[in-house]
C-alpha cells in the first residue's frame, strides 16, 4: 500500500464521495443537511483531489490491485501523468460546481434531494475511477456507472415526457459507445485473454487490427464526447438535466471520453498510422463547424451551450488528430505542441463551460425561463451572475487574455508547422484546415455575443425579469471559483504548460518549455504570446485614458432616455431576438441546416411566418435507422400470434429441423 | 530590452495617438478633393475630439456599467494594437506580448466589447449594429489570419517584428502569394474599418449603417474615445499593410538614426495609403449588407489561395 501513497489517497477521496452519496441516501428528505453539509463537503473532496493530483503529474506511475469485483478479476488502478491531469480537471471543475450546487437545488424538484446527492457523488466518483482504471474490466464498470449515474441525473425531473425522451436518447447512444469501447478492448488484448492495460501495452497488432481498434475507440469515445454524427444526444440531454449536472456533463464527463481516446491512441496502441490522425482531424473539424453553426441558431440558452460544447470537443479532437498525425510522421516536437493545445483546451473548456452552465442555472431559478426570447437585461438585476458569465463568455469566445485563446493560439501555431510534413498532399490540405479552425473560432465569438447580449443585456423581454433575484452566497462562491480558474488559465499559460509538460512528454516524447511569463513554443523570434504583458498593456492604456480624460476634461454624466435616433416609443420588442441575431449565420451556412419554412401567402387572413431548423444527421441517419429497427421488430412481431397452438407448432417445426440436421 | 527599445516603443504609441486622427482627416480631405468639394480641413478630427471631450456624456437611463467601460476598453485595445504593429521600429519591448495571431485576437476583443455595449441599451439600431458588426467580424477575422499565415509561412514566424525583418530583407519584387494576400488584406481592412463598399463612415441613413449604429447611443467623452479608437484601428491596419507589404524604412534594432528616418517615411507611406483609400471609396459604391458575406468570402478565399500558392511555388523571394 505504501508504494502508491497518492493513488491510495485518490481512491480514498473517491470513496469519500461515495460515502457522501450514501449519507445523502440516509438523509433522503432532510434538505438542509444535503444542501448545506453534503454538497460543500463534496466540494472540499474535489479540492483535495485537485491538490493530490497536482504533484502526481510529475510523479512516477503508481499502480495498485484491489481484490474487489468478480473472483479472479480484481480491479487494477494506476495513477500516471495523464490520469493525474484529468483528475485535476475533474477536481477543479467539480469543486466549483459542488459549491454552486450547495445553493442551487430546491425542494420538491422531481427527485428527492438525498437521492440527487447520491447520484451526483457516485457520478463524480465514477469519473475519477474511470481515469484511474488500469484494466478493461474496471474501466467498463466505472464507465457504465458513470453513464448510469448521469442518466438518472439527466432524468431528475422525470415527470416531463420531453426529459424522459432526452434521457432515453442519451442512454441509447452511451451504450452504443460502450459496445464499441468493449470491442476495442477486445481487439487490443489480442487473444491473450488478459484484459489488463499492461498486457495491451506490450501486444503488437497487425495494422489492420490496430486500425480496427483505433476506429472502434474513435466511435466509442466519440459517442460519449459528442463527435458528429453521434452528437445528437448532447443538445437534448444538456437542457434536460439540472444545471449543475449539465455543467458536470459538459465540462467534465465529455473530457473522460477525451481521456479514454488519448489512453487508447497514445498509450495502448503500439504504433501510429498517419491516416488515423487525418481521420480524427477531419471528424473533429466537421464536429467543430457543425457545432458552432448550430449554436448560432439556437434559441434556448442551454441548448446553445450544448452545441457550443460540441464545437469545443471538435476542436479538441482536431488538436489530438493533428498531434497523432505529427507523431506518426516522427515529429515529436510539433506533436507535443498540438497535443498541448488540445489538453489546454480540455482544461479551459472544463472551467468556462461549467461556469456558463451553472450561470444558466441561476438564471433559470431567478426567472424560470430558458428560452432566449423571454430573457434580457439580466446584468442589471443579477450583477454577480452577469459579470461572472462575462468572464466565461470571453474565455469561451477564444479572446485574449482568457483561457480559450491560449489553446486556440497553440493550435494555430501547430498548423504553421505542417509544411514540414513529408506528405505533400497533406501539406496542401492542412492550411485550408487552419482556415476552417480560424472560421470556427471567429464564429464562436459570434455565438457568445449572441448568448450574452440576449440574456444579460438590453431590455427585459418579460415584465417579471425586473424582479429577478441574484444568485445566493453558495452559488456566487462556485461561480467565483470557476471564473477565477478561467482568468488564471488565460493569464498564466506558461505555468499551465509547466503542468502539462510531463503529460505531453510521456505521450509524445517531447514537451514545450513552461515557466516564465511568455508562452514560447519554439523561440521568441518565431512566436510568442505574453498574456500578462498583454493585459498590462490594455490595462495601462485603459487606466491612463480614464485618468487623462478625467483630469484634462471632466467626468460629468447625464442620464436620459435612450436616443435611438430620436425614436421615442421604444419597446423591448424592438431589440433583436435570438432568431434575428442568428439569421445571418443561418443564411450563410444554409446547406448545413435542414430548414423548413412556413411562408405566408398574400391571401392569408392571419399571416404567419415560421422557420424550423433541423439537423441533417437526424434526418438522414437516425430516423432511417429507427425506421429500420421498427420494421424489423414488426416482422419479428408477426411470429408472435399470442396463441399457444402456434407456439407449439414453432417448437415442433424446430424439433423436426434439428432432428433432420442431426441425422443428416 | 534596451533603453532605445523603450524609447521607440513610447514614440511609436505617441505617434499613433497623434497621427491617427490626422490620417482620418487626410482621407476625408482627399475624398473631398476627389469629389470636387473643399473639405473640412486636415485638422477637423482633432476639433471633433476636443469638442466631444468637452461635452457632457449623456448615458441612457438603463445602461449598465459595461456600457460606460466599453469605450475605455476598446480604446485600450486599439492603443495596444498600435503599439505592437511595427510602424517605426522593430525594437519593441511590447512585441513579445502578442504575435500576429494575438493581434487578431486583440481586434476581436475590441469588437466583442463594442458589440456587447451596443446591445446593452436594447434599442433596435444598437442590436442591429452589433449583429452586423459581428457578422463582418466573423467573416473578416479568418481572412486576416490567413493573410498573416501567408506571411508567416514566408518568414517561418508569426512574430510581427520577425515578419518585418524577414520581409524587408527580401529582394524588391512581387511574390505572387504576397500579392494575393495584399488584395485580401485591403478587402478585410475596408470591411473592418467600416469603409465604403461595406459601410459608409459618413452615412446617416440608419438602415444601412454598421459602425454608426454601434456608437449611436454614445455621446461626449465616450463617443470621443470610440472615434479615436476607430482612427487608431485604421492606423493599425495601415501599419499592418505597411509592415507586410512595404516594410522598407522601418528602423532596425540599435539604430537611433534610422528612427529619425523612419518617421518621415511612415508619414509618406500613410499619405499614399490614405489617398488610395479615398480613391477606392470614391470609385466604389456601398453594397447591400447581403453582399458583404460574398465580398469577405472572396477575401478569405484569396488569402487561402495565397497560402496555397506559397506552398506550391515555395519561397521565391529569398
């Protein structure tokens, strides 16, 4: 036991989460205990996890075998740099979300508070254990626990049919993914019957089977992460879940899929083939573009954020794909750069997306509205939520000096190294890919302006919004923690890189130098980015401008009604709606959507205009598949006549057939 | 980081602050001449700023603090942009803070803040302006990045000072990729600075305006700061064009004499660029907003083609 002190501590922390969950079951209906004691305690455990995992990033791998589970199949756990990094992500985001949850859950909302607390903490513990698992058996058990716990959390408000439907879709795709992952492990163990990851690491597979394992991993983990075309559950499940759960699912759970993919591609598979990287890159890019294009046309704030998560996952997979491509061509330094970009984005997306999701939770509680068409002007009545969300929005839009920009910057830098690839065809193609990434990043800014502008700025679109209340103390604490993380990741990227360096080093064999105030991938002459200096530059200009204006002139302000070109009858309906704000994007990217317009004719007594934005994937893939399954089920259903004589006839026929076959 | 570096950095920022309104005045004056008008004189932008700073700032009753902070933030962003684009010298202490990609991010930061501020009051024109500004922005930003990437592929660096050093060391002659990138940059600059084919800085027809709609609710010192920031942005874009496509005359490090030469050279280049802009604005008509995506899509395509040409033909200049 003493050989793996940090691993034991982490396992103990996961056990503490489960214990908190069980305590929640014990105090099933005692709301005060659950919300004021258990959730903050869960947050403290998350903080401890962050603190334990941080030094483990630099430590040697530690492993342990626990004799639980089936006889002869003990759980193997292992803590190495990659696991430690993802534990940090889980701990960092969960700390904020747990603090927020302490103030968020209300009485009488579907599931009793104690049960919610149980599911929530089991979910957290399962995510931590997935990252630690070192054999396929433990991994799948934890993976399924995670999926089931999150399924029950999504359907917390199970009385609504829409939410049950979303939960069903989520469960279905989660299991399709789990099947693919199971098959992937089956291929990786190469007929040895030993499912431990240690065994998989030493197996050599033929290129065919290695490719099969890679593609299965891409499908399996892609289903969990939300890669196109397996993304359809995200925009359904995230709005259905309570906001802290959406935050955990979007910010953290999607990252366990990224972890699994990295584990298989970089650790378990022996050699990399170049087209794997291209495949992951292509899938990631399509996902990113589709995600951001759909986010721009949403009119439900949580759905918008869910689509934005699809986009971010796409960017992360694009980075991983690029890194795999470089690694396959034996360019470890650039592979390290691209992988650093992807991992940095994992961390910053975990924080800013959790922040934005919990902020929508506060908005939802204060206004009981989720539709962008009924919000507006909340910055004035909910300043805490508004200003914290502004930080999240700026980070999410990939603007300097916030977290999202660092990863975008690193990713674009790694694209500039593609001319060194030995494959001239790829050399031609990849600049176009960089252009696409730039487009996605710019569109993300558009989406975030839409989100923030419609929810928090402008006039109230409903009367009752003026009476909305700001978030409570616990909610503020949670949001402050997450917002501080967004800012720190943005301002101190060199320190962030210092933490990532051992992880990237172990996976690709090279790493980026961290430390100092400047972010320098190769040399200062080549490229550098210094957020501290950047922030100081903007800040000093702002302060100087302010002081000079006040000093040389005056600071007089007169309040008056809005000018609006002299138009005096301003109402809230004259602002852009969410649909209006998304209209240019809808027009430019029209082929991406499945649009159905209802246009009025000149003779309509009550003219009505409506437009419906659908997903091609849903129409061309899922509905035909569902129809095929239903058709097959109906054919099989014909066998079932419900009369016992018919069934006896089947048995008889089967018996005859078997006899004929045996005596042949 | 030499004392000279700090001096040239400070000088560059001060020159940008001082010359930016003059550049706007020059463009307006040239345009007036081309349209056979007398024009308001070169110094009109300074008078306007002075007047606006003196006036009270009228703020809408329901404006949030974001509305009042935005002009300062936008001004700060543009000032930093002028500080990191090498216009006078390449010995700039602020240069490591932001390379070309971060510069694009800096413009985006300013754009997001001004758009958010425009949505803050909740007027029809404000949100309309914000939407159009973000539309132009998300189309122009990737094109600008691709222009920078073309230059970055030539000099193997995204650092603006290294870009200028490599490009100015090249033989005089047109690289096909740079020529394409230059056209793309001009198109992006027209769109980003709210110039004629995309927007009209002199418009007062509400339905067609973009930049004017954004700043419609501002008055007094806030408006002055935004106008000054717009001038600085034009200056920064002119600086980018000069740095990438006409970098000769920008002072090298450790050359105090060259700095003295660099200033008149810069003024001459800006005068030519300003006249060209006025000519372009006079010769073209404003297009409908629905045509803007096509216009910027073309800029984007040109910039991507420039990159591909660079990869196909290799580096012909060095």
